[in-house]
C-alpha cells in the first residue's frame, strides 16, 4: 500500500540532471549508452526523461568514481548497494574526530524522501557545506520504512520530508525517536495544522514549512548539526542530546494559576521560567545563521536553554509532588 506521504517521482531532462549533479551532459550520455547506468523513458518529443532515482544514482556514481571506482564496474549496481559502498568508503573515526589535516568530520544523515536526499547531495547544496561535509547514509521512501529497519548509530540526524503532517506521521516519528538515538530530528512539510506543528515542536522535533531555500535549509542544519564539543566545553557545557519538553503550555499555565502555601509562589515562578526557557530554546533553534560561528553560538544557546528547561521541569515535578499538584497532561 502506498503511504499518504509518498511523493510522485519528479521528472528531469538530462540538462536538469546535469545541473543538479554537476556531471556534464556528455558524461551522463556515455554512462547511459555505454554502461546502461540509466534507463530513461522518452517523451513524445523524444527527450530523455529521468526520475529521482536516476538523479540519486548519478550522484552516487559521481562520488564513487571520484574515489577511484571504475564506472564499468559499478554502473549496473542499484542505488541501495551503491549507497552502502559509498558509506563503507569513509573511515569510522571520521564521524567523531577531526583528521590529521584539520578538516571537519563528515556528518551522517538519515533522510526520508528521495527528493530531499538528492537535494542534500546536489552540487549546489554541497558547496554550502564545503567546510563541514554532509553524507546521506540512509534514504527511506516514508517514515514507516525508516521505523522497520535498523539504522546504525553513525546517523546523527533524521531529516524528514513529508507532504502532509498527519497523526500517523507524528506517531511514527515518536516511535522512531524512541528506537533510534538521533541527536536531532528535522521535519520539512507542506501542509499541517498548527496543533500538529506545536505537538511536534513540543516533542523536541524541529519543524519547517516549505518552501525553504537551500540557504535556509543549510542554516538550519548548521544550527542543529555542528555543535563543536570542544567549543561547547569552553562555555561549560557539552553536546549531549536535550530531552523533549515534558509539559505543554496549557499545563504550565494551569500550574501557574494554582495558589499554594509554598513560599514565593514557587509553582507559578517555575512554570513561567520553563515556558520562557522553552520559548528561547525554540528561538535559538530557528534563528538564521550568517556564518559557522553563528551556528555554533546558537547551538550553544539552544543547548544551555534546553538543559536549564530540563532542570526546571524536574524541579516542577518535585514541587508538584510536595504540594499534591496534578501536572499530568490532559486531553484537549
């Protein structure tokens, strides 16, 4: 059965494939005719029509040929196997440490949506990340496919592209977050209710609506991906994953309105602090970055505010238990 969030494959002429991948048209024609790497359909006007999977394969063939693989040996391999070969070519230590030349380590992403994966691996997008390389380690057609496989821990971020944010997508994303330890989950969508968007944000998921430009998407990835652990330690923190919010704004407002005998109206003050910290945490996450330094700073600010929020949430739980206050989330 086709998922409600499965997108029809986009069509490309050979010139568009060349522009997206950075591979000359003449080379694409050789790979097609001599090595049968692609099987494009012909339009009524006799133009070659490629789809998203062809673009993915072209990008991977380019990567592997630059690493020394002969096109004649890999042209007939399917996209999934080509991606596995490409991932195996990167040394495991590259995902954690800077190498001897001082270059930044490769950051691995698991991506839902073939079109989004191609966008991340396109020539234009790669140029935005020359100093901090990205690598798509896994690609899934929909969130259900991602839930049903084991994703290695080298994938730091889950990037999801869906047309419509429906309840089953939210449920599957929450299950994914429990099953796989991603440092961050980012969802790019076309249509959604405000309630659904807020629910995902409350679960610690970064949410953005299309259209989002390559520069904006790059800024977003910069802000959530490249937290330099050494720099973070200089500020007195680390790059640990911050847990999702425990309490909604509705619950915090309800707690803040309760009168108690605790000195200084602690429930109200703590609830208000949590709300303010959560707002600043979201602001830091969404703030545009003009440079890598900006990205580091906003990641640091998000980490600090998120850590403080978690501490005050724990404090609110203790206060509530002491005062007999019900802080359980209530259905709308």
